């Protein structure tokens, strides 16, 4: 009968002068629901890929003497600018609203106790302050520019010609397209990526603050995570970022396979490490709840064990040792059903996980991250063999 009480607490929280509800409406690590998503993608392409195309045409490297020196044959560039970066923008409308819903769920579901509402408000205020702060944005921009300069130094050190670098009688130099690529295109792309890393840090900070509250967790909750199982589902949309990054890796790999005859087998370990890293980055923040869940499980098992001992002793006294009231029938007795229900609840408590995500969430993230790599198969395996392999898998 505690559920109506929790619902009333939640209702009072949102009605408290309206400020808490407005605060929660702003609990959005990213500013999603932006109708200008398509326009922003077009503007980015106008600042990056199209200038590279024009400059490479002017300099005669759109289709150079070798594939490595041809801008239009660089698969990785298509992946970066037509898949990778758009996904970083589209992810805002995929991830942002879901994080807001997850934040609201802490209160709507009664996980946050009434005495912890001020601490909850404080956690939300910190999210807003960190999201709106200018200094982290400037730091991210500085890291992005420094990354582009480092890439330039690396290209010169390798002394390999490409559409970025042209070899002349006097040595090697950056092409016009290469200058634009390393001074404008790459910094913009890296800025958006590192900005997402900062947003993930903000969300992790909010989760850490939640893990420090005296949350109303239920050891026998059907989600086997004390009521925090919704967080695993919340993290899956971050797969949109993994999809964009996987597309870039897939494009670079395709270039090496087609023009450098590199065997796909050489990428097994890097791709495996990439999938592990994706799960660590996007599910790792939920590990802040491990101490709380472990403590809840231990306490819950102790309480269930005590209750089960008392109930079983009373049951034995009544039905085994013959102290049941005269005339009370054994058949149809609710005591037996209650004993069975208690056993089922205890099993739920024993099966409670120490982390708020399941194997299903790990598989979903891995599939989304690996999906961009599927087009690599036709490069190393005939289409007929792929179809036969799929037919065998289905049958």
C-alpha cells in the first residue's frame, strides 16, 4: 500500500510552487527537439566537405594519379562527413529527451524520498550549470584545434603523399584542401565529438549524485535491479554515437582493404576492442550504483531471511505440529499461497543484479556499434557466400 503514498509525494513535489517541475523540464544534458537539425547538417557540410571538393578540383586532386591522392576515393571522408558528423547532431534528438525522461522517472516512480527533494533539485541545478558553462566549451575547442595540429605533424612525419599532402621538388606541403581539412573540417568534427564526451560526463555526474541519495529501492523488484533497470534502457540510445564512430572506422578500413590489400582479419582485434570500449563508455556510468545496489541486496536478503524464518516457524507450528484452529481446513488455506509467494519474492531478491543493466542492453549497443561494419563483408567475401551464410543462420 506504499505506492499511493509515493505517488502523493511525487505529486506534491511537482506542485511545490511549480519551480521543481520547471527545473525538471530543463533537466536535459543536450538541447534536443531542435527543428533545425537538417539545416545544421547542411551548414556543416557547406563548411567542410563541399569546400574540400572545390579545393581538390581546383588543385587537380579530386581524382589524383593514385587512389591515395584522390579526394573522391577517400571512403573515410564520406563516412566522417556524411554519416559520422550527422549522427552527432541527430543523436541530440534521440538521446536528449530520453535523459530527461529518465531524470523525471527518479521522482515519478518514487525512488527519490521526499526528504531528498532538495538534494535532487541541487543535482539538477548542477546539470544545468555545467551544460550552460562556457569554460568547458572553450577547453573542448582548444583540444580540437590541438588535435588537428597534431594530425598535421603526424602527416608530415610519415612523409606519405595523399590528397592532404602533395610532394613537390622542394619537398612536401599541405594541399589547399589539406589546409582546409586540418584547420576547419577536422577541428569542427572533433569539437562535436569531444562535446559529446563532456555531455556524457555531465550525465555521469547526475547519476553519481542520485547514487548518493537514500533511494527507495526494492530488492525483489521484477527488473532485478532494485527499480533502476530503466537506466540500462536509457543508455542504449547512446548507440547513435557509436554508430557514427563505427561508420568512420568502417570507411577507413574499406579504404585500406580496397587500395592497400589489407586483410580484414587484421582488424579483428581492433574491432573487438572497439566494441568493448563502446560498452565501457556508455554503460560504465551506471556502475556508480554498484555500491548502493550491493548494499540494498545484502540488507534485503537479511530482511527476507528473517521474515522467512519467522513465517516458516509459524507455518510449522500451525500446520505441521497441529496447532491450527479447529475447523480451519488445510485445503485452500491462504497460508500455503503466502508461503509460496514469500519463496518467490526471496528468489527475486537472490537474483538481484549489482548493476542496473542487462546482457540485452550490452548486445543492443554492440549490434548498433557493429552495424556500420557490415558493408565490409562484400569486400572480402562473395555475395553468394554471404547469402548462403545468412540462409544457414536462419535455418
